[in-house]
C-alpha cells in the first residue's frame, strides 16, 4: 500500500501459515522478508523484555528486526509506516450538532415519562399514535411480490418509466398540454430531498439565468442545506408574518420584485412547512404575475403534501398546474413519503417543464449526468408500488379515500385543539390553528415556552413552536392544550 507523504510501497506486515509467521520489512530501502518458525518465535517473545519508555517508532523498527516481541506491538498499527503519526487523519473532526428536528426524537426517546408526546417529526400517526400502513399499499405490494417476473436488477438511471409518466400526470394533470407536447422530462429520485438536490445540481451546471435561488422565511430546514451544497447561491424572501400568523403577501411580493431577473424561486406547492400558511388562489395569481411577467423568474415547486393538505389531489396541485399551464418553464420536486406513507422507501420524482420537446430531451440527458455519479440509479420497490397504484383505477380510488381519511383526521385535530384552548380561555387569538393547513401548525409559541412545555409537560416540538398535527390524537389534545395554556400564562409570547 502507499502511505501518503512516504512514497514507498510497504508490503503487508503479517502473513500466517500453519507452521510459520512472516513479517515484511523495509531494510536498506528494499523489500525483505524475515522468517521465524512460530514455536521458536513464541519462546523468544517470552524471554525478551522491552522498556516501557520505548517509543512507538522504535518498537516498530525493533519488531521488524526481530528484537521486539509481537506481544508488545498491540498499540502499534501494523500496517502504518513508522514515520507516519498513528494519530487519526480525522482527529480534527468536530462533533456535529443534532439535526434540530430528528434530535427531538432522540430527546423524546430518552424521556422515561410515560405521558410524553412527540409532535416534532413530520410523520402521520393513527388515533392510537401508531404509524399507518395504508391498506392500498399492502394490496399493491402483495401483487408485486407474487409476480413471477419480479427481480432485483438495476433500474435505468432515470428509474421506472411508468412511474415517471404517472408521477408527472399526478402533479401536472392527465390533460396537461406540456405532457402532450412532450415538454416534460421526469426522473425518479430519492424522495423529495433527492429530487431537490438533483434539480439544484442541474441548475448549478446548466441554468442560463441567475444561479441564485430564493427560499421563503421560514422554510424547511433542509432547503438551506440542499441548495448551497448543490452549488446555488441561496437568498431569502419574506413569507410568514408572526403578527398575523399568516402570509406576509406584501413582503413576499416586494422581495420577489427586488430579486434579479432570471433568479430561481423555491415555492411550497401546498401545506407550507413549517407554517401551514398557504397563499389563496388570488394571491397565487399575483405571485405568478410577478414571477412570469415582471421578473422572468424560474419557479421551483417543492410538492411534499399533494392530497395530504386538503384531501384533494387536484386542489393541492392547483398552484403548480397554474404555473405550468401558462406555458412557462417550471421545476417540480415530488415526494410520496407523506401522501402514500412511503417514508422509508424514499420515493420521489423531479419534473422539468421546458418550452420545447427537443429541449426536454437534452435536459433529461443531462439529468442523467447528475444522477449517475450521485447514486447511479434509484431503488425499485417503493416506486413500483406507486406505479402499480397510479396505474390501477380501483387502487387509485382506494388510495384517494385513504388519503382523504388522513387529511380529515388532521383537520379534526385542528378543530379539537382550537376548541380545547377556547374552553380553557387561553390568552391570545388561536384562529390560525384553523386557518393553517396540512401536517404542521406554527403555534406562535416562543423558545422559552417550548422548552418549558418539554420540561414540565413532556411535550416535544421544534423550538420555533411548530407542531405536527398528525402526531396528535383525541387523547393527547387535552394534554397539549393544558401545556400551551400553562406556558402562555406563565411566559408572555
């Protein structure tokens, strides 16, 4: 092997056979071998004593000359050249902080209190607080497993073609003109995160406009990591108004107008994370005019909750379809983690909508160039489940029913929490709990209140006051309402 900074080849230092041991040595600048019968060597080892003060390097050299027994070499790396420090090349690496969201689960798991409630992680839970495996998924999976043609071969770089076609139709609409005109390039990716990263890297390499992306304040924390690492300069625009606990529409439009022409704008398709605040259709139209007509910006939609917000796949795709159907270019990242409960399967898609079929073909060829060295090709199983559901009329309708059931339960939790706070006469206006939409509610609680609720009531949420409504149940709503009431009463917001 070659040791950095040494430049000489060092053969393996230890080779064993049934009757003898061999050690390689560097002697007079050339490879040499020392052969010592095992029994004889063990006897010599017992007779030799080595001063404790002898350095590692000296011990190593002595070992190579046959002067230091093997039993004194345990602390010396047997395949490291003696002139190289045995300290790790990674000694300088600092301990990274816990992910602010996933770290909540770590703290929750370490809490022995049986009444603890985890409202931090964005994953759907049943009324009993259990993960939900959709019935339609089980049916689709059983059918897939029974197929004789099933195998574990690699997929192509862009994934399952049928999955890509059906995913584009799901988010853009089956009657989308861009699909009919072959102006859409869709590739299977590793859930929403992977779709965003592939899209970001493609833009950093090939975008003809400003390689700057604007993201809302606040936004999903991973957006602020994905795009800089992909090579895009990342800036922000105003979105949430803490005073009204709603959309800062005027601030958003003002910031987009101030952005350089040709910049990219990250937009949440629906159920904005973490606030649950979405523009109205009228506001979306105003945003579209600024992006399309005034500034010629490129919209990049992150669609993580289609059907999961309102219970309607079409309603939750309205903004995306409005932008696509005006003829302009659009990027769309999709995730099936929430709406199909395929969290661990990492199923997603990136669709790039451009102005010509020839451009779409070239775009896809370059998306392959991004994906190939990143993860080569996507996994099969989860995408095959999605494709089988979307392709089967009966399974599709069954999924829609189950999807609406999840959305309706979340909406019910909003009403129950609002009513519980109202019954307790908790100080403040809590209308935003009903006005916000989707998995999350931005409660308006501050860091001090959140930490108090964790410490005294064993309620776990992010420090910005975001709670996952999908983690609530009729049993835990009163406990949360009591905790909020206590925190708001004790600490002013």
